């Protein structure tokens, strides 16, 4: 490193979902902007094996100093939500982070933290360096998130019971049914943690958001120019750094799914996956299977065991095989009887991992039935693949709304899948619309435009590239 190289330290809270975007951002800053980047991942025993695997692909240009998470078993109620536990864990780990930062041979000029790392702002203050938050969600979410403390004062009663959409200054209003998880129940402990987190985020010296100008012009404009929203984020700058995403690498090892795709006609296959944590009910899985079969379209389905795997006796009867404890073993245990045989010519079912980026970039793939995690959403957009938006959790409902109503690159079931089982006819109709319908063609055109925009945004002199240059410039001016 040279004396003129900006050194940023990025703190990531535990969980691959937080660490991966942080690593990708770090990689981008190091390779495209020549920054010296140190990643400080807070790790728990549960995350460390997955972490070491992930880190091997990033070792070339990033320094990584792992920080063991504080043991919170004695202070956090065991039934606390994940959000609460993460916040408590990050708070209790501050002394360890402080020790690490102060013992670094070359002291960072700047601290960046994810939205769970806001308690670490004190460390930046102690060392007299600026602190920035990296929001891995999108700008519309950032608007809702940072404005939540105001909504908290304005709105009486539960958000989900409101008649009118929630107004976020300058942004598209948020439907009460679309609010993020922690806002679902204001009486729950998580809500208080969430509001505190939102206040912490606004105390950063600026925000880096995983989005780009052409994707969310309205929300970005609001965060930068709307006086009310500006005052909520203390008039701090907003930088776009997205899409921060894993690149498609064509040289990956051959995989069973990719080999199968190679043999299918161009633009003929629907890819179905609910993400690493996503599971659906037994009943929903059956309807989805019947729907795929009815549609007569080709598919790749990443099937994870249903939610109530062993609590619902009814599905065992329909299953074909049983494990030692009476639980079905493998997908044939919870898919409709004979489904695999009937669809063996047109579909492939994988039970765990599939190379998602490679699949989405395959010429045979025409659509993605997705849970709308921001990760998957970005991967689909940057691969030019239209979607069937199937949100599983509250966080994903805004994503689904944005994809279907604003960007118009996805179709979605009429009633939220979290509220009602989506029937087989509706599944079949959505799949057919996507593969064969006019709607599918329009979505394909729009998603390809976004794909090109995304590519431009992060390439040299693109909007996100320039935004990061501005960030670096602003950092230097705060340091001097
Ligand atoms: C995001 O996608 C990558 C694959 O590109 C996967 O390894 C990672 O676990 C995903 N993260 C989340 C939060 O789903
Ligand atoms: C989209 O979903 C992800 C979770 O997968 C979440 O982190 C992000 O904030 C969501 N965005 C919106 C606008 O809800
Ligand atoms: C980016 O902009 C700089 C300065 O205007 C210019 O010198 C450079 O050639 C541009 N790069 C590309 C790839 O357009």
C-alpha cells in the first residue's frame, strides 16, 4: 500500500447474508478503486466453517481479520428474535472490535459498517475517523427504514392495521401489508431494536446503498433532495454502489444442473428457488408442483424440505419413501406422488445447492420464480431474467412490489403467498405467462434494459463508479 491509498475497514455482522455483500463491496473498492480494504467479520461458531470457504475466493486483494462474536447467552433472552440477538451480539463485541482496530499495523482512515454495526460508530469517534453505513437493501427500503422513527411518532396503532399507505417523503408510499418484518408488531421487542437501529444508521457520516441510479431514481432523489427525508438522515450524503453482486464466471466446473440445461432449448426453462433460508408449507409445495406440471414448461427446482416437515402427518401418506423416524427422506417424500416420474423429461429437482448465477445466465433459462431476497433479485436483473415474485418474508414484500409495479419485470400471485396458499392453476398461469405470453416478452425487454444499465453503472465512469469516486474524495476531505 502506498501512502496515498485510502484504507477502509469494513465491519460485517455475523451471517453469510451480511458478510457476502461486504466482501463483494470490499472486492469492488480494492480492485476498481485501488483502496486498501480490511474486512472485519464478526463470526460465531456457527458461521465460521461457511466463512472460511467463502473467504478463500476473496483472499487475493482483501485483508481479513476475523473477530469472534461475544457470548451473549447469559444476557439475551433465548427467545429473542434474530434481529435483537444480532444487535446485542454486535454491541457486546465492541470491545473486541476496538482492540482489533487499535492493534492494526496500519490504522484505517475510514470505518464502514453494515446496518447491524451501528454501535461501532463509537470506535470511529474514538479514533477520530469518519464512519459510513453500508445498506445491503435498496434505496426504497432505506427511505422507509430511516423514516421509521418519524412514523413511530406519527402513527397510532399497528402499521398493518392502517387504512392508507405509509407516506415516506418523496418516495413511493409503502402499503401497510408490505412493511418489513420488525414493523409487523409494534409491541414486540424487535420493533424497539429496529427503531434504535434506524436512528443509529442516520448518525453515520454517509450511506452506501446497494442500488444504482437508473433502478431507483425516485427514492434516491428523495434521499438526496427531499427536505423532510434529508433532515431525518441529518443531511448526510448518499452514495450508490450497486449492484454489488457476484460476477458470472463462465469457467466454473460443470455441474449436473448446468449439464441438463445445456441440453434444453433456448429460453425454455423456469428456475425455481426460494433462497438459502426459504421454505414453504407442505400444502404450498404440492400446489407448486402441480402448477409446474400443469404448465407443461421445463423447470429446474431447488427443493428444500417444507416448513412443517414432521409435524403434519397428512403429507406422509402421499409420500413415497420414509426415513428411519417416519420422516420423508428427500424430495419424493413431500412432492405429489409420481411427480418426479411424470416430469422427468421436462424438469430437474435438486435438493440443496445449485449454482444460481450460472443458472440465471444460462441461455436456456427464461424466468425465475424467486422469494425476492435482494440478492436473488439483483442476480436475476443483472442476468436479464424476468421473475415470478413470491415473497416469503416481510422484508421481501417491498421488493416484490417494486419488481411488479414499478420496474414491471415480474408477475406475482394475486394474494400474498404469506397470506394464502397459491393454487396450482395460478402457478401454471404465471409460468405460462412468463414463458409464452405477451407479458413475459415485455418483461424480458425491460429486464434487459435494467441489465445493461446495471453493467454501465459499475463500469468505469458509470453512475455507481462515479459515486464511489465521490465517496473516496469525500473521505479524504474529512480526513485532512
Ligand atoms: C446470495 O447469492 C449467493 C450466490 O451467488 C449465495 O452464495 C449467498 O448465500 C446468497 N446470499 C443470501 C443472503 O441469500
Ligand atoms: C429486499 O429483501 C431483502 C431481504 O432478502 C431485504 O434485505 C431488503 O431490505 C428488501 N428490500 C426492500 C425494499 O424491502
Ligand atoms: C473515464 O473518464 C475519464 C476522465 O474523463 C477518461 O479519461 C477515461 O477515458 C474514461 N474512461 C472510459 C472507459 O470511458
